[in-house]
C-alpha cells in the first residue's frame, strides 16, 4: 500500500514540475504515472551502476557529479517516454532537482 502511495505521489510531483518548469511537459496523469514508474526503475536499477562507474569523478567533485547523474537519468526518461518530454540537459538538471524536492516534500507530508 505504501509503495502505491509513493508511486502516485511521484506522479503528482512530476505534474507539479511540469507546471512549474516550461521546459518539461507531461501529457496527462497517466503519462505521469508511467514516467514516475520508469524513473523509479531507472533510479533503482541503472543509477547504482552509473554511480559505480563514475565513482572517481564523483569523488573528485565531492559528490556534485551525482547531480549530473540525476539529470541524465531524468533526461533519458524524458527521451524514452512519449507523454513525458524534457527539452534539454539544463531543463533536466533543474527538473531533477525540483522533482526530488517536491516528491520529498509530498512524501514527508503524507507519509509522516
């Protein structure tokens, strides 16, 4: 039940991000649900491998390269899905940052 609620909260967070940032578009709530699922799967399966592969540069930049990895995963999801579009890397960087803030805030409000 908690997993389903987190999934819906992440979809709502994506809709909020698309409303705030003009470089990110989400076609519908269904598209937001699919995008939230894909982002969750990418963050669970692909991102740990990317972190391991880029560990030297992450250490040199004192962890700031993780922001770039978040943006790349966000941008990749936007390029793969039809109803979720990210217009460029900098929109992906800003979108990933706002998405993590909004989804964290929603989760802390509703799951506390």
